[in-house]
C-alpha cells in the first residue's frame, strides 16, 4: 500500500512540475533581447537559451516556427491602454529562427550541444512608445518571457 501511495505522490509531483516529452520546462529557458530597444517596424533580435535546472538536468527541445511556437505576444508594461500585440501566425511578424548561422533548417534542437537560438521578428507598427516583453508560448512547455525592452516610433 505504501508503494502505491509513494508512486502516486511521485506521479503527481512530476505532473505538477510541468514535465514534458522533450525533458524541458519553462525554468529551462532564458529569452534575452539583443538590445535595449527598437523602433516600431524594425527587426528585433533575441537570444533563446536552454539551461539545466533541478527538474531537468539535461533538457532538450525541438523548435520550429510553425508548430513549437504556439503563440507570440508583445506585452506592454506600465500604464497599459491596449498596447499589447498577440498572434499565432509567425508570418504576421516575419518570425525567423537561426542557429549558428543556419537559416535553412525547418527545425532546430536546443540541448547541451546547441544551447542557443537566435529569434528575429519585425516589431509591429501598432506598438506604442513604451516598454515591452516578448512572450513565446512553447508547445508542451508554457510561456517563456524576455527581459524588458523599449519600442519607440521614429520621429
């Protein structure tokens, strides 16, 4: 009976921890902007890195622009009056993924041997002069959020 209870407790712990088939969770990802900010309409550059964590010591994640990234958000911070941008269409913001200069692959693997990926996107013209974070909803992982950055309109 104790083994059944222990097994049930273990299964619940793993499920609550957000275990995925790829062996990665949100705590394994780091999304950093390449700069302090961009002008609306310019191409923005981010680094998506995968690292080990207590729950996933050797994480691995296959990513592509069509299926692994389920939703993309640019979320305005501070006083927010509808300045957020959301899409499920990677073409809407010209999303491009690169790994070690490779732009032709249809998918990329993030793991210990290839821990980072370059993410490029066009900042939508509708964004206001404000602070934003980029948020990517990754399949079987959840939301990965970047550090804050500025978006301004060229004068």
